[in-house]
């Protein structure tokens, strides 16, 4: 099979390295872990991405999750054009912000009050600040391999790009602040219990990705999230669900609806902006009453509730709320892909693992069951890099890291999935 023509992308990357750190604005985009220059994208439409060299790919990155309806959905694009004609930012309230807040609460009843921000990192950072203020405590519990953004408190045994680049503890994080972050093991409730026992009356909150997407997709064991909720509450702490990836993707009401859990606070990003920069945090009314101007916890942002992001996100959420069959379709496509991949493993005599929940999935190059950070790290990243390149040559665009989630959109078709299964077989065979 011929190699891709990526000359224009490589030329742009070479020039970008003179002006941007590593040539990119987010580390995983540099493609270092897959040993090649990144592709520079020109446009997206539906399930496809087109790079500057004219290559077309079936896209399973989806801008890292938010493009659940596919790229350039006509209703979303139309809404953005209409509002942009009237101005892009006012630094003042708009009716769209209210409409968004009401719809988020309708789709996810645990969110009685919500504050819009500009990124998932800002959302998680703010939620932790609120939890600390509400409880009067300083320490938090996070889980090894879970990534909650690049705020200092979270860059302790983080997943995602931090794992890809071998720097789970980032320089520049003060030791004093790092000491306030306690790390438990995902799917290990006893590791959480020990932290509460060793730090009585000191833990403000437990924050977790209910389905992990940032060490690859890792699924909670039955009852784990409920046990976590009960343990947090019995020790006077709050439970924060980081639904930046899973919110409104795994179901209409996110992972919390899927697993029957009602957290104290929830953080959002991705889908509520339909691809535009956005984030949000919200939850119980009594907790959110601590946020300024109602309460003393200060958090502000000129672009928070930006009309472009709110309009785009609202258009997408309205579609998801109205057409609930979308989630059944995403599950059907996900099951089709999973069955095809697993059959390919069997045919080729491979023991790799595919973890999937709904429209999120990761192929792990390991024979172990992947249930936590340690088992995810058992993956053969060299094999993944070779496989990634082979899939790319066959027109399949996957996340350029073993430790990231891939996403199916409503724009994908059964034929796209069959093409992907065939490409998976050939790529596995070429790298076995």
C-alpha cells in the first residue's frame, strides 16, 4: 500500500515549530508517540476530515469528542452564522445563556444551577475551588490516570498527554499544592477508603471521570461509582463527576444517567459547545450558591457564556434532547465495531483488548484486562504507533496516542464501520 502524501502538512509543521511550542497548541497533536509528523486539517464534513494534502479520512477523533453529530452539522452551522452576524462577544448576559442553563438542567437533573466557563480545565479547577469552600477542607482525591485539565492540582499521576509524553508530574507544580492532592486507584474502592482513614476530616471532594477517557477508555466496575458516592458523603466530602468527555455523549443525561449516580457537582466541556471553546460546572443549588456574586467563591471570565459557543452548543443539545434515537444508533454502531474488532483479534490469534461504552472506545495493545492505570500502561505503545500509521494509510483517523478515547458520531454509517473493521484487520495483520 502506498504511503500517504503529507508533504504540505510536514512543511507546515516544520514552520510551526519555529513559532509554537513543539509546533502545536496541545501536546498530543504533535504525533510524537506515533513517530510521525502531524496532519494539518483543512475542513470537516459529517464523518470525514480532509487534510491540506487532500487526503480524506473517516474521523474517530471528532475534535476529541464534541462532534457527536459529525462535522459542520447544518443546523449548528446555521445557528452560528445567524448569531455571528449580530456580534461575537458582548461581555454581558444574553438570553441564550439562560436557555442553555435550563436545557442542561432538564437533560441532567443533578445540575440545579450551572456556571458557564471557557474550557474543561477551567470547569474542573472551579468545581474543586467551590468544593473546598463549601466543605472548609483543602485536600482532594483524584484517580491515577484520570486527566482533569492542566490545573496544578490535577497534574499528579495524570493520564492523557501527560502519560503519552512520560511526564505524569509536571514541573512547575508547587510541592505544597501537590501534597493537597491524594491519588487513588480507579476501580479500587479500598484505595479510596485508606485515603479517608489517613486524612480524617481533611478531604473536600473526590473527582473522577465516571468512564475514563484519558488513559484510553476504562469502565467502572459494577457499583464502584455508587460506593464512591456513599464513601465521600459518609466522610463529609463531595463527589465531582468530570463529564467533560462523557456528558451528553454516553446518554442524554451523561454517564450519571447511564450508571444511576447523582453527583454533587458535575463538570462539562466538549459537546455543550459543539466544537467551540466552552466549559461549565454545576450541581446542587446550595453548593453553587457559594459562587460569586451569590457567594464568596470568586470566578469570572469575559468570554464565559459567549454567544457563539452558547448558540452552537444549544443547537446541538436541542437535537440530542429531541432525537433520543441518536443514542440507540450510536450504541448500535459501537456494538458493530466492537464485534468486528473482536472477530479480527480471534482470526489473527491476537489477545488485544477493546474497551467500549456506547460511542467511546479504545483498542489496547495488551492481553490484560484494562481496568485501571497500571493495566493501561501494560499496552505496547510501539505496536500502537505502527498500527496507527497503517490505519492512517487506509483512510482511518484515530487518536494519535494509545492513551486516548476514540469517538463514533451520528454521521458515521454502517458502511463506515465495515470499512473500519476491514482496515483494522489489515492493519493488525501488517503489524502483528
